[in-house]
C-alpha cells in the first residue's frame, strides 16, 4: 500500500456490490466485488445485508478497525438496507451529506448511506436518480472544468442527461433506452427476425449509421413508427437478421440524443460521457454523427464520488491536494 487506509467506500447496486479501501488522498488501495446486490443477498432481509457487508468488509475492518464507511446506490432505496429519501435539485455533495442516513452493523461499524436525487422541473413530471449522483461527484473531481457548466450523459438501462452549473446538479432527465431495447428484442415481434450472431463489421456499421440517420431526420412522435422499421427492413431483405439489433440500437440512441440535446440547448456547453466503455463509445459515435461530439469520456467515477461524499460529511479530512475546492 502506498498510503494509509482512511475510508471504506461501497458502490451497492441492484445486482452487484463493489467495495473500495481508500487512502487519505482518495486513491484506491484495494477493491473487491461480489454479486450481492440488493436483490441477490446471501439471505433475505436485514441479515442478508449484514452478511454481504461482513463478507465484503470484515477483513478490512479487522485489519483497520474504526475506519469510516460510506455507501451509495440502491442500498439506500426503499428496498435497501435503510431508505435515504431523495434530496431535491439543485444539489451538490454537501446536500447529499445533509440528506444521508446511518445504519449500524453487528460488528459495530456505522455506514453512512447517500440519498438519491429528485428533479422537479416546473410543469414536468418528477425525475429521480440513485447512484448516478455519486458518479457525477467523482466526474467533477477528475475534470473540475466540467463543474462550471456541462452536460453529463450517462448511458445505461435508464440513461441520464444531467445538467451541471456552478458545481451543482441543476436538473436531469431519464431515458429508458436500454430497457426499451431489451424489451423490444426479447419480448416483441421485432425480435423474431433478429439473430444472436454478430454481423460483419461493415454490415453492422452500415445498419448503425442507417438507424442514426433515421433518428436525426425524425419529426416529433416518429419513434413508434420508426421502431417498426426494425421488422420491415428484415422482412424485405434490406438488412440481415444479424444487423437488426445494430439498427435498432442506433435508432433508439439517436432519438434519445435528439431529445436530450434539444432539451439541454447545448450551445457551447461541454458534453461528457460517463459509464461503461463499450456503451459510451456507441453513444459517442451517435453524438458525433449528430454534430455534438463529447469533450471527454469517463469510466467508473464512483470511488472518487464516494470519497468526496465522505469529505462533505466530515468523515474524511480534505487532502493537501486541494481536492476539497472541487467538491460538487
């Protein structure tokens, strides 16, 4: 180890749990992962959370007793260990810390759980996130220039388009693009012509470009009509079954990008992608084809975000590096 352990940070989601032993500068000294997300605990109910926590962190706490512990993600949902109510936007790490809840463990450790966020834009339905707010805190640490004003795109099952200004999340919108893609492929008529075999690269690229172009030229309300093309292009032989998923993916992402960029009124606002590399590269290609190339692409920013949450909560002293000045 290059530093002294100062924090245990848990990124606790629906299907997985990741733990990070961090030093006083926020560097990750050790990390572990397991499949013990909140819907896959070792046993039902609260004992399951205890067992998952002990399996993940017990050895660390045996070696370094008294370390503070923070957690973010679905562990703070209504189905989690203890519910941490949504905090209102605009929000920064200090607001997250103010809305955090604490839970005790059988071995005497106290875990501070971050809340999610709710956006209540005038005249719009409420929107929520849980876990992404921690990733955003980490992203702004890695790229403080994004804190002034930026649009953060977080692809996934439920993609988030997040507007940041003066270090605060001011508003955001959720797009169920990933879930819609999965449902259409697995549980609709469209999937009957699709194959699991991948298309040749040039065929996949052409199908993808066709989906982006269709979305780019769309009119309001066209999505439900355009989706049917994922069947007709296969029926008429214009696209092989191996490429229909590429077409549909591009079409759905393209419609999301068209809506998201209009909603945010980009102008000269820097745009950043946060998330899994393969999916971010796919979104990046759609954004480029639509004239809004991302300024930066970031991977897993949750550890840094949890560290900043711990600083805001007073569990960890700000390091001499000046990172506290970039707290979102």
